[in-house]
C-alpha cells in the first residue's frame, strides 16, 4: 500500500490569497468589497452568456448520456460493491449539496423578488419570485454538479485516474495533464471552494444569529463576538464529523438532517395557507416551464441585464465555484451504481426535493407576505435576510418548537455540507488516495476546518455577507472553464460508448 503524503503544491497556494483577503478585510473592508465587485462585474459583463449557455448545454449533454449506452455502465465495474445503500446515498447527496443555501435563501430570496421584481411588466410578482427560485435552485445548477461528479466517478473508479480535479480533463488532454497541471488546477479550485464555503458559513451564522435573537429576544445586530461563537461551534462540529470519516459522522448527520427537512417542510406546508400555496406553486411551475429556455439562456426580454447579473449570473458563478470539489465528493459516493442512476439521484431526485422544499417554505412565505401587509418584506428591509425565516415561523403555530427545529437544521446542514467538502479538499492535498482509501489524515481536515472558520469570521464580521459572496463568485469563472473542457471529454465518452463494450 502506498503511504499518503501531503501535496504542499496544493495545500499552500490557496492559503496565501486567503490570508491576504482576511487581512485586507480587517484593514479596509470597503476597499475589498469594491475590488471584488469590480472584478465580479467585469467577469459577468463579458462572460455571463457563457455561464448561461454552458449550464443549458450541460442539461442537454446529461440527457444524451442518460439515453446512450454509457448510461448502462456501472461506476467501478460490473462486480463493484456499492459504497452506500440507495437511501443513504440520496440523503448524503441532498444534504451536502443543499446545505444552508436553501434554508437561508430559499425563504429570503423569493421575498427579495416579491419586493423588487425586475420590471413592472413581468407578470404576477409572487409567481415570478417562486418560478425564479426554481430556476436558481433545481435542474440547471444541479446539472453542473452532475457533469463534474460523473466525470470524476468514471475517471477515478473505471479508468484508474488519481484523486485530483485534473481527472476531469483526462478524457480530452490525456494523462499528461496530471503531471503538468494537476496541482495548479487543484490549488485554484481549493481557493474558490474555501471562499464559497466561507460565504455559506457566513450566511449560516447570520441565519442562526437571526433565529437565536428572535427565539430568545434581543438585538438583531450580529457582533463579531457573537459570530465567532456561532462559527466556532459549527467548525468544531464539522471538524469532528469529518475526522470520523464517511461511514460515521456524515452518514448519521445526513440521515437525521433529511428527515428533519421533510418533517418541517410538511408542517409548514400544511399549517400555512395550504390552498393558496398550492395555487401559487402550480402557476409558478407553469411559468418555470414556459420560460425555462429563455431565462436559462439569459434571453428573457422582461429581465434587465443588471438584474440578471445580480441574481441569475451570480448564482451560476457561485454554483460553479462550489462544483469542482463537490464533484469529487459526489463522484466518490457513486461507486457500484450505474451512470443512469447517478443522473437520476444527483440531477432529478435532488432537484425535486429542493423544489418541494421551496414550495413549502418559499411559496408559503410569499402567500403570507401578500396577505399580511408585506410583513416579511418589512422584516427583510429592517433586519436583513436572516430575519425572514423566523418572521415566517412566527405566523405559524408552535413557534418555539419550529424555530428550534429550524435552527438545528441550519446547524446540521452546514455541518453536513462542510464535512463532505472538507473531506474532499483534504484528500486533494494528499498523495496515495485510491478508491479503497479515499480518506485524508485527520490533521489536514482539522487544518482546513480552522482555515474556513477563520476566513468566514473575518470576512462576514468586517466585509459583510456581500463581500464574501462577491469573492466566492470570482472562483466560478476558472471552474466554468474547467468544466467546459471536461464536458468535451464526457461527450467523447458518449460517442465512444456506441462503438465499444468497455468505457
């Protein structure tokens, strides 16, 4: 057995710019936000079309894969033993990809859209808000994760490629890519992911703070000390879970987390204005289907360019920033399942689960806001997005119980997602990781836990949520280029599958 060794060429490069950003945020947070916004705006001004068209192309590509002979291929070979049973596979996949994002933005985002739709002629604002939520959180973004995860799974398990993001490029560039660019690709994507995780942890800490202050009473403003305590507790939890390994911590956490998601969503859906929410959901689904192509491609004439940049293009960039390392984790889970089943779980099942959650929470929030004199919109304007979820729960029975469950889900969601990403990040920093030994040392996992927590605390405390969201967006551009080249390789595998027995 080959002894694992640290890849310092991957471990060290991301730490330097992260330290620089953190120091910059302490010294001049407004300047940091200005620089990040300038760079982000430049990328979106010049390449928003590529973000949009690539996501749509990935959906088309996955359809071709699903119905091609490649869809029958077993990841790892016909006699490979499954790493996880189906339910646990879905639970881990859903919880690690949704994380705190859908808990935080799945309620706050539609209220944003309801308060300020892109144009007066867009139609019913509530229908647009929920339809846009479907666009940003279901099929299109999950296509990014599914393409990357599938490429890695086939390369790692079926072709004997290393545990590296360069494996995504091997079908196009050959195995020489591991020697000449593998470490650089891994290091760049690590920086992008850490920035994204810091942004998500910042959002999660604000959501927890907003819920705690609403639950226990007190000032809604989050101080650096309060954020440090919240972030520190999350970091300790996901570091312990990550060190315990895939078959222990994350498996248990994701199982409880998915059950909590389902129970709370059903309660909110039933206890809220059920008939109005169902009616709104039906109209929103219809709007989503009718506008699916133009809005995915950025061609809807009713949506101004600046609104699209601020929301849709930003989301595509942010999903891309998370995608490379998430692809490693998702691909690793798929051992023993067919390519077709991989697409069903990672694209279709997760999208459906997310859509149901958004109907229950986002749809209910929109209906209540419209019937209560814009109560949630007022909370958003006065106290920020972290206050919206608690304000929603105040309008339903059993506040003390539901608020406590919601806070627990926010906590567990980030712990579960961070566990998966920290495990994948740490494995990238090690040599000798193989299909049967895809675990890094506990010390490397603890290091990344501390780095992510420290970065998030400094940036969210001194640069604000906007600052870390902008920084995380910057990593989406190189990740998109990586996935575009990888998609060419996946297309080649599809073509090859029509004339070969072994892929």
